[in-house]
């Protein structure tokens, strides 16, 4: 899969919707806010925040995603950093930070996520907020990752492409789910990319944030303020530095 195709596919599958609206609204609550998009990927929310007048830093460990982000219109408004939270410049201070989509869940090890929370907390101004999303294990969202339930057609520059997810293994005790993303290109070639995700409970996330010196402000069950356990199956978390 070429870099351009991979980036185009990611953007097509993760098109703008309630997730983008939620995080952009949080980042732009204060005009000209200093914001961090950790795990910024191809820069969808990063660039929107910069266009809205925020001072933005986008951080991601995937060089392919960052190259795609840097090639988009308006990329010169963003300070791009290749790496993890460890690479945030020591003097950087933020009024708001986000980790959207699968960023928190891709960190399988609690120690890695705890370090990330601590790194972000150390760079937040007093009262600064961190927002991120995860998936509620109680919702058992992985059960919908079948071809029958997740199949969709995405439009790419080279034509229509089939896309779906398939769960391959679930370890409920560890909270780890293995799944694969399947794509059939316009020329009929099937491509499969697999990865694990960690599903952490609301209580688990609360404890980790508290250990990092952050106070939980809200945990929603969706991107429009639904109560946890009664929304989309998401855990949408907002915490702040006291």
C-alpha cells in the first residue's frame, strides 16, 4: 500500500463527524488557545484547530502520517513533532490537549499510558484540560467488528474501495482485543492490517488520571454528552490540571 493510498484511506474511513466536532469545540473554547494534539495522525483535527486560530502542536510517532499531515493546506500553521509524549519540548505549555480516536487504546501497557498522562499533565497550564476517548468494555463493541456489521464503501481518488473490520481474538480479562481492517482496492486486491487495542473501564481510567495529577471533570458515553453507559459505547473523558 502506497503512503498516499494509506493516508487517503485513513481520512476517508475517519471522515469528519461528531468526534471532530467534539474535540474541535473543546480546543477552541478559548480564542488563540495553545493546544496539543497528541497522536495527531494525518492532522484532521490539528489543522482545523489551527485554522480556527489556535496555536497548535501536533505530535505523532508515525512518520507516514506526519508526512501526510505536513503536505496538507495550512500545515505551516502547526508545529509538528515526530514522536511520543516524551518528545514534547520541555518549555511547551498548553491550555488544552487531546488524544482522539484510538490513541489511548493503542497503548496496551498501563505504564505507557500512565507516562503519557503524566507528560501531558506536566505541560498543561493550571486549569488546562485533557480530553480523550476510549471504548467502554461494558459495551462490547468488538462484537460489531464483523464484515456483515461493519462493511462500508469508501470513495478514494482512484475509485471506490470496500472496507470492514473483523475481530480475531478477545482477552476480556486483560482487556485486549485483536482485530483486522480489510480493504479491497478498486483493482480487486485485498489488503489486511491487524492490531490490538486495550479496553479500559471508566474506573481504571479515573485512577490513572488521578495518579498523573489530573482531576476528572466529566466522562461521557458519547460525543454529544450522553451519560456513560448509555451512549455510543465510547468513554469520552475530560480531565484538568488543578
